[in-house]
C-alpha cells in the first residue's frame, strides 16, 4: 500500500538519482542485478519505470530492500523529494496507513450528509470537467471545449520561498528562474505532484493546513486549481476532505459585508439545508481561494478577530481568519496569487509555499501538439519557436504558448505550403509576434475604411486603459475603467482582445494575456502620438524599480522599427514616425548614460541590449555601443540573454574582447552565442559549467573562424567523446591562445589535442594546467608538439611522473618555437628525469618552471647538465622542491656558465651548508639578475660567503 501510494514520488526520485550509485546500493541489498539495467542508463524515465515494476513483481522483500537502499543514499544524494518522502514516513509512522486509507476512501459521512456530498461533487464536476480555450481572435468561432483529462498539460510545481519583490519584471524574472529551475528542480528544489500538496513538510516539520501557491499571470494557477478540484471530485486524491469550496477573489470582490455561511451559500446554494452540520467538522473541509492579487482588500495575515461562521464582515477578514485558524480551526486552505502581491503580505502564516513554474520543455511540445492536432505541423512550429530564444523564453507560460500557436497557425493557414520563404517571414521578436497577432485580428475585423477608422479609435481607448494598468499594477478592469477611458465593449473587436467574466452589472475585464496589455500600452503612442505624454510615460516607466514597465519599454523599442510596424499599416493606416524618432532618441540618450553606468551594473547594460534587440536597429547598435570590450563576468546569463548579446555583437563590425566568465551560460546558452564568435577577437568562457556536450557548439563557432585569436575555456568539464570535435575545428581556426585549465581532461584527450595542435599553424599559447594527462597517450601530444608552432605550453598540475619525461624530452628537443614550458606541480623526480634535462640542451626554451616536482638533491646533476649546455634559458623556477644535499654544488657550478637571468629556489630546505655553493654560483655568473631564496634556512657561519659573493655579482633583486 505504501509503495503504491508513493509510486509517483519514487518514479521521480529514481529518474533523478545517479543510476550507477543506485544500482551499486541495490546490488549490495541483493535487490536487483545491475547488469540488467545498464542499457537503460541514459533513458532515465524508462530505467525508473522498469526498475519499479520489476521490484514490485519481486514482492515485499525487494520493496523493503528498495526503501533501505534509498535511506542509505540520502546522505550522499540529498534530493529534496527523497528527503520529503523519507521524512514523511519517519514522522507519521503508524499513522501513515490511516492517512493513506483516508486519502483513498475518505471519511464515512453520516447519513444526512451523504446525499448532499454527492450533489456537491456533481456540482463541482460540472464546473471543472471542461477546459475552455479561447476562440481564434477575429473569428466568429465559439470557444473550444475539451475534457480536462484529455487537454490538461502537466504544470511544473516546486516548493519555494523565493517570492520576495525583485527589481525586475515578474515575467522576465520568472523566465530566467524557469531556466534555472529546469535543472534545479532535479537537485535542489522539491518537485510537487497535486496529490502531495498537503504532505508532511520536512522543512517546517508539520503537515500544512494553509498553502500559498504563487505564479506569474497566465502560468496556469486557475487551471491547476481546477484540475485539483476535478481530481478530488473523481476520487483520485485527498478524500480526507469531505467538502471542497472553490472561490475566486474576482467573484468575491462583488460582495458587501457577508458571513462565511452566506459566502458559501451564494456559490453553493444546494448546501443550505446542511451548512451548519458541514461546518461542525472543520478538519474535513478545504477552502480554495484563487487570485489573491485580484482582491480589492489588502489582507493583514498577522491578526484576525473573526471566530464565528455566522458573523458578518468583509470577505478579506473571513479569509484571514480561516488562515489564522481563528475561524473553523483545523480546516485547510489553498490560496493562489501573483508573486508581486506577496511583497506586502506576511506569508509566515503559511506552512508551505509552492510556485507554479509552468511548462517544462517536453510539456511545451505536448501543448503544441494539442493545439495543432497535426504531428508534422506542431513539430515544425515548435522547432521554429525553440530555435528563437526571444520567443521561446516565455513559453513556460501556457497562455503565451496559446498566443504563439495562434499566430503561427494563422501564418500557416494564410500559406498552407510550408516553404523556407514562409519560415523566414515568421516573427522573430516578441514585438513582431504581437504585431502579427493584432494584425491578424484586424485583418478579420476590418472590411472597409470605416472599420479601419473605428478600430483605430477603439484601440486608442484600449491602449490608454492598458497603459494605466501597466503603470499602476492593474490587470483586472471594471465598468468604471471602461467609462473613464471611453472604451466601448459592444464592438466585436473588443471581445477579440479582452475577456469578460461575471454577469451584469458585475462584469470584470482582462486582456487575453498580460503581454498583450503591455503591447497595447506601447502601441497607443504610435496611434496617437503626443510628445509630452510619451516623454512623461518614459520618465515614469524608468522611475519604477520593480520592473513593471520593462516589457512595455521593450515593445516601445520594437515598434520603433518601421518594418515591424508595417504589418499594421494596411489595417490601421500610418503609425507615427515621430513617435518612432522620439523612442530612438530616448534609446540613444539612455545608451550614452549606460556607457558610464556599465561598470556599476552590467544587468542594466544588458537591459539596454534587449531594447536594441527588439528595435532590430543594427545601425543604432553600431553607432552607439562605443566600447569594443564587453565584460559581463559573474552576471548570470540565460539562453535568451546570450541570443540578445549575439545580436548586439553581430551588429558591431569587430569586438576586441568579450568576458563571459562565471556567467553560468551552460551548453544551451553557448549554442545561442556561437554565431557571434566570428566578430570577436578574444573570448573568455571561464567557469561556465560547460561539458563535453558543449564541444560541438564550440567547434561550430571556431571552425573556419578568421577573427578569434584568444579563447579561454578554463574551469569547465570538456572531457568526453565530443572533445574531438573541438580539436578538429581548431585546425581551421586562427586561434593564437587557447586555455583549457582545469577541464577534467585525461590522457584519452591527448590524441585529440595532438590532432588539433599538429595541424594548426597559428596557436602560440596552450594552457592545459590542472588536468590529468599522465598515461600512454601523453606521447601523442608530445609528438604533435614537434611540428606545432606553440611558444608557451602549460602542463602544471597534470599528475605527470618520471615516466613522462622521455615523451617530454622528445617533444621539446625537436621543437624550435617553444619558449616557455611550465611543468610545476607534477612529480618528475626519478631515473628518466635525465632524459628531459638532456633534451633541454638542444631546445629553444627560455623559461622553465619546475616548482613543486618533488625533486631532490639527486636530480641536481641532471639539472646541471641541462643548464650548463643551454644558451637560451633565461628563467628557471625550482621552488618547492628539496634540493639540499651534496649534489646541490653541481647545479651551482653549472650556473656559472649558463645564461640564466632569473633563478627561483624558494622553499627548498636549503641550509647554511649550501651557502658556499650558492656563493660560487652567483659570484661567477655574469647574467643573473634575480635570485629567490625565500623560505629556506640559510642562517649559520657560511651565510657570510653568500653575502660576500653578492657584493661582486650582478644581481639586482634578491627575494
């Protein structure tokens, strides 16, 4: 029973655990044979389902073994869902079976309530079993109706506490957050199923009775609640609740003073005969309140006075008293809201806060398939949108998906044959998307000049109302708003862009989507241009620090592009070119200011790039970007940010340097950025969590690239089968400096590195520091070094041993370009070290770094041989070794005939007895200028020898 109850959770947990770690633990528990599942290792969903099915078929012992295995894994793999399940089992103990039975079969109501409960469920069934989708705008078709089970697309819900006010538009903020969540939900955020909302909360250590569900407009909060109620009605979950009451704040706004009983009976009059009895047992009651952000009452959840369901007050006080448990103590509540409303609300009274993150990638595709009903068409449309990050970023919002699908279906309908020409004509920016959307509405509406004039007049009124809403956080309008802005709601065009709810006289109005409201707010300034009013709006929009006007400003910039506006011309007549000039002037002034602010806020600079991206004005970019150095290091960049940055860089002729270090762009962001590489000379992608799967994208960016000279890929994880793609592309590039520091590269990568440098004639600096290149294939890299033109090679901290010295010797003895070789942090002490030193005599190396190589006194004769016969070596670093001993004098004797200018012997355990040898070396050397002897122990009677030698030496710096 418990296994079946948690099956959804277990499926999710097994999908996101490390499969190899899981199989090792299962094998230790004698539960399963790992070899049977290795073929499914990469298909996590199939692996999870098959394993759970097999364990269930093996019986109780195997099931118990799985639970023991999961308990053992929780320390090293603390997935939130795993901790939640195990926490609930441990905390509820024997009560868990009772809870499962209650959720499956419910309470046994008394005879008086049985029939009324059936009627209540039937009533809610009729309210929730149908999903209604908007009709295509501009048509006379009726709204489409679907059974909720056939049309509902899974929404991603996670537990969170990140609802605080942020100085960024909530849709933009949620879009960026959604990109993170698609990864974090697997490792750091607890994913929630509808039937687990009221589960034990291991963070607050209680079973929650009041839950807040947050999400941006259009994300699907209302649909989620509808599905929750429908699943309760059909017995799928939470039968512990005998009665569920579903309210919308928008409907409650119409109520005067009312009691809880009256409030329930207004929506559920069939309960009148038993309302007193129903409210007698609060623990079996669930209240759902949808849309707190639409409530006319500001609710203070810190205090409440109401305690009787018969006492009359405003509905806000009733909701607060239910949450505070002053009224109907023991009842449960679900409340939904936009995040913006919670900035002024004390949410500590809620034992759980869940956030609707919208549609994940696979669910977006399902949405497109549902909409188009045609496999080929839906996949083509989805692929187009997916490749356009500007459009795809907001696709986590179902209502936004509906707008995109509607626009694309209109385009496909106008030209049924899907050609390349059609695909290139499709919208590429959010502004173009909404221009096409409105253009299609007007095309269906306008039949003559009079229709066009009337449409222009109506859209002007709607636009001013929309702008008022954007600037004042209003998304629900009423008759007073319509009268104030002279909006006529008796026109067909009105119903194409605005939805009505409620019955006269209590009717509310909302735009089909928040972005549509923001679009009309911008469009009105091009329909009815007034310079003073536009400037006042721009000033006001800039003054807000909560991001409410951010998308509105992007639409203004997008409409400044004449080609974007041109789609509306045939339906509305000319749109103001003066308004476009006004907006462009504002952009220019803002860009000048941003240049000076750039160091203070790279995010502010990036916002400007979004305006320019929407404007599609490459000439403006080229003219006003100014700097040819872009530093966005440590600024988190989403794939959309990368696409916008690509547009900016491609609009510039050539960029000297771009620093994207620690921007967390990962593979998908990298793919969006690659087209820009052909205009950049120096690029740093240091510490971006890039993996082997990023190599093909990098390869496409550097292949045949005639501009890029420096590429820093350090502190990533590029080891893997695709690394060869990157190295193959290196051969056709003109890169001069490549840094691959700390990339988890192993000796298996050496043949690919060899292929890359052997056939590249421009590479001068190669940094392979902090990898693990020791092994049989290291020789391939050294062989390739012979014919390369590399001048500086970093191999420090590569776990190289004495056995690598013959290969190193071969590489450097026959190479005539290498000037700097860094072998620090390895372990080269041993019998083959002599080979490396012998090769040094015929090399052209000027700088050799051998610090921290565990070299001892026995290596000194070999070091002596290497430097004695080398006329090019100028810098030698032997710090952090142990050279003290009788053979140290050999090294110092060789120093007298060398041409070394800089010698570092820090931390070598040298003692006073080494001072005579040091004195001899420096006294007879005519080139040494810098000597480092720090962290040794030279105190003693022979120290004076060294000091005396210094007086006649040519040393300028003693460290």
